[in-house]
C-alpha cells in the first residue's frame, strides 16, 4: 500500500502544479526551467503509473 500512497501523493502534487499552470499570472512568471521540471515530473509519474498498473494487472488477472 505504501507505493500506492506515494503515487497518490505525487499525483496530488502534480495536480497542484497543473492548477498553477492554468493560472496565467503564475505561468507568465514561471521560468523555462520550472516548466521543463513540471513536464519531467509528469513523464516520471506517467511511467510509475504504467508500472503500477502492470503490477496490479498481473496480480489480479485470471
């Protein structure tokens, strides 16, 4: 369960960053490095989610 909780917390942080992106004033003030860091975080979380889904799929497949 710890991995699921960690993944959930990471997605919550990502959602927070996403909402910051939606706010134009934050996005205008963000530097390119910050935007690239958010994109990298999205990619890492996407990979983790896929791995997690594969593990869960193997455990519960018939």
